[in-house]
């Protein structure tokens, strides 16, 4: 098994896990916001959610970082940043 293949499999698994965790975290944050109390248990729960958000961001960043570069799509000429109808556009409109 090649290094690229391993990196791709690990990265894909991390992206999937990070995405699922982000969805679960958002649901938990909504539930905590609905309770709206100043109890110390809820305060520490908010702290745990904040730490989980930071950790999840790190997992997603790392997953994109280790994914092989061949994963990124190549730019096509029509999306090269030129404005449609600009004076440098040489395509025929007829």
C-alpha cells in the first residue's frame, strides 16, 4: 500500500469523523442554548463544548493538510479569474 493511498484513507476518515462531530456539536449547542440557565453544570458543559469545537477544527484542518494534493481539482480556463465580457476575452459570441 502506497503512502498516498494511506494518507487518502486516513484523511477521508478524519474528514468524515470531523463532519459528523461538527453536526453533533451544533445540535448540542442548540440544546444547551435552549436551557438558558446559570447553573455551574451548564457552565462547564459550555466550556467542554468550546474545547470540542477547537479540537474538531484541528481534526478537520489536519485532515485537509494530510490529504494528497492530487485531491484538489485543477483550474479550468473558464474559471481562471477573468471577468466574462472583458476586453481580454477572445472567444466568439456568435
